[in-house]
């Protein structure tokens, strides 16, 4: 919920269950930030910044994701100091692990072995970290990002990546944020690229001004009135981040997507944002229109898949409309979006509806501001939902 909570504020009055859930989320966030830096706030990575990329694997998949990330850090962001090695090699070079605390950013990419197990070339690193005796001040100035690659058909999906991310934040004080942990299925060919794009964008922009909580106009567009055309000011000027309209849309059959959306919008309001709506897709289609989507600067979609890759009943109209919309290709050019897809790997076409919404938003020109989440009811959706 951290990514969406940084985006807006306000929703319909939550139920007592929603409020309890929301309180639980806040308490979890409070625990994760003990000894840590500001959650959700990124400072632009300087060109002279130091980046450490650790690649844990047995199958070559982590290296496959690390290579383009390192290339883009150097070519797109101009970062000159990027070191990459296996966790085992890192321990050999820095037995005390003190070098981690001197890095501006540490990225760990773990291709988990079996049911969430630590890959062989990472075991020594896990042991060294556990025995280091480091405290919560160890990584207080370091941003840490963990990408887990796992097999959804096995138990404990990306288990060791989740354990490592929790240790970095809770035990060693690493600065936490929306990208602290991302878990992706090994056979997913699209999400790694979205993850890289989200990370590079987070590193290249100063999203939230530390002093006045304002966002550069180049990173968001505000619609003066929902339903009217959006006009972006060509002059880069500060605008109040708390006033950026944010729309939480959900499609649900059993109520899970509704509950998650309401918790996220409630968290946004708790964090001081003023202009948030949370509603089922059917209500949006009835109150506004499908064409009004083009006026929305920020949209967070939470949607489940039912039956054989079918949309929930209250998402059917928008589902049909967005699939039929062919042109123009830049129709949603002023919209930034994120999708949380709910599904069950016991059925074919896992998270098919959420993946389709994600694909169609991007096809029509919308920009993804956070990597798509895929929550599996077979293993427990909270494993993905809570960090997302």
C-alpha cells in the first residue's frame, strides 16, 4: 500500500473491519521504520553515488535481470560507481559487510531455489549478515531494494527474498520505500522490465520535496475538474502534491479487491492527501464515463480474476470498453497508473484480468508509476498485497 498511499487521500467512510485493517497496516509500517529513514521518499541518485548490485542465483535468471539494470544505471542516470557480484563474492571481498553501509543504493536480485530457499551462491552472505552483530543504525543511510524471482507453483514463493528484505528494514535500519521488496514469477517476461522502469524513475526524480511536500509539475498533471480536458502547464512549477486527484478503482467478486482499495485510500487520507476517490469500476462508468479516464492524472486499479479468466461483474463494462478502445495511442498520455491483480494459481490464466488492464492502460499511452502486483490466493494474497 505504500506506493499508492504516497499518491492521494480520501475515500468513503470505511467499515470497522477496514479501519482495523488500516490500523494494522499503519502499525506494520511503524514497525518496519524503526531505525529506518523516511518511507516512500526518494532523493535523486547522484552521478557520483555508489551502487552495489548483488546477484543470487542458480539458474542465470537473476543475472539476466541485473545486466540491463546496470547498463541503464550507467547510461540513463550517468552513475559511474556500480559494482556487481554474487553475494558469496561480496563476502569474500568485504567480510565485515561494512561496505554496504557506504553505498547509496544496494540492489539484491535473488532467484530463489526450490520453495523459496536461498540460492547456493548466497548462503554465505545470509550467514555473514546474521552473525555480523550489526544493529539498526547499520544501513540507516542506505536505500535497499530486493527483487525476488520465484516459482508460484511451489510453497513459500520468494521466501528468502522476503526474509532478507524484512531483515534489512527491521534489524539493520535500511531506508524503506515502495520498492523495498518486489516478487515476480520466474516465467513472467513483462514485469521485470516494469520493475526496472519504476526503480530508475524513482532514482532519477526528486518526487517529494523534503521541505514543502510539493511535486514538480513535470512528474504529475492535475485536472482542474474531473471530466474536463487536462491541460499540462509547459512551465515546470511546483504544485501541491496533496491536491493531485487520485482514483482508486476496483473490480471484485468476493470483496477482497474492494477491501484492499478502501484500505489504500484510507491510508492516503491518513497521510494528508486531499483529493481521492475510491469506487467500483461500475460506479465510475455510471457517474462519469469511460472517456473521463483520460482526465485522471493518477489511477490505482485493484481487480480480481474470476472463472476462466473472466472479470468480476462490477468490472465488466470497463473491461469491455478498454479492450475495444483502439485509438488514439496517446489517449491516456496524461495518466499514470498502477495495477494490483488478484488471482489463484490453481486456475489457468493466473491474474489474467489484472494483466489485461495493465496492458491496455499502457497500450493507450498511460505511464506505469509502480510495477504491477500479482497476488496469489493459493499461497495467501497478503504475501504480495501488504508490501505492494
